[in-house]
C-alpha cells in the first residue's frame, strides 16, 4: 500500500506539489494522471525518497522508502528507463542490481525472459531502442518480486505488442494482490487498465475515484433511445432524478411505419429503460448506452489546471487557380 499525507514540495517560492492526500491500495491498478507540469513526477520521486518533501510524509508498505532494509524486494520502480550505464549489457545491469540485495541469478534470467529481452540480454544498452530500454526498466522494477510497483509512463516507446504486454502485466500484478501505481498520458490505456484514478493538477488533488465514476461525474453517462412512442416512454420514466431530452426525429420509411423519435435519457440505465418499455408495450427501435471517453472526462476535469493550452489549428483557406 502507498499512502501520502499532506505531501508538499516547494522550490523557492514555487509550490510544485501542494498538500496531497491519497492512498493506493493493493489488488488494483491505480492510474496517476495529470497534465504536463502537474507534479506527478515530483510526487513519485518523493514516494521513492529521491526528493525530500517540504511538508508531509509518504509510506510504502507501512514505512518510508528509505527505511526499508531491502527496498528492491518491497518496491519496484521505473522513473527513467535510460538511467543505465550505456556500456553494460542488460544482463550485467540487472546482475549488478541483484547483487546489492542477494537476489539469485535465476531471478535475473526470469525477468529478462518476462520482459522479452532474452535475445538482447548480452547486448550493450547503448544500442537499445526506446522500447527495449522501457522493457529493461520494467524488468529491473520487477527484479525483487516486490509487493508494490511504481511505473512512470511504462508504455512510452513500445510497439503495439509491447503495449499489450504491459497492459496484461499490470492487470496480472494487481490480480496477485500487489499495489500498482502507473503514471500515463495515454487515456485509452488507462481506460483499459486502471481500476482507480488519482488525478492532480498544479500540484493539487483533483480526483480520487474510479474510471466509471469519473466519466459519470463528467455528465457522460446517458442512454440513446429511438422510439415511435416518446410521450408514453416519458410518462413512465419521468422522476426528479431522470432527465429526458429530444435529439431529433427520424423520418419514417415509406408505408405505415410511424416516425421515430430519438431521446437522450440521463439518470437511469438502459436495463431499466428496457424493462419499463417492455412492461408498458412501448416499441423501441434502439436502446444504446452512451458515455464520453476517459480522455474527454479528464480534459473536462483538468481544463483549469493546464498552464499551456495550444490553439486549435485553423483550417486552410481554399485557393483557386494555379500558383504562379
């Protein structure tokens, strides 16, 4: 388990992390999200004892990182994949780490195989691609078979096969009861991988919630219904917690088919709507749950915590005639 209590970091008169409180629990993949400059990397460095907090404290597995007698067996971390001596091979790099903790050679061979680096194990790291460097960094994080794993942008530079490998790895680590904290800018990956989210902006905590709850709170949960009996459906669904808006009317096909109306319904799920329609003999042509993406929910949440927002590119003005 990872805990942060009042975690604060200042550099001179600039506060990078401000009074953060959160808990990362075992058995789940927790996504650590925020815009560029939000303080994510600084927070992760404080969790690992690489930066001292100005105020507050953090613990990993019940104690500060620095007080663990064998930290590699408690916490595995990937913060900067390129922090490896370029003249060493992947195998020698991992062996050097293993020797500091009495970790046997067979475990080095296991994580090399797990990371898909068997064929490159004895090549110098300076010749590694970005993706291979990421795999080596993840192998090092897993070397001590730790109960807690902290990874910063683990899929950076990986090809689609590597991204799928990381996704599967993270979910399997959580399924084993480990604590997994992952920072990423790829919302599509977080939507597929994370169970829980911690979102910060300008050093402050913005959300500590599940993916589903963040999307719901962004107003993205609705149901699209197409029916030729919109008034009947409204009559049986209208309550103080349900909102129904008309989207458009669908022109009927030639013949006796009545026109269909599209409704957007919030405050009740598709299963309930289907049951109500069936109970009252209301015809439905379509019943489709609608949600915004995690990316959109994230952007809505953090829009006031972004220091630099690029302007939308203008569409080119059409020109006529040939260039001189």
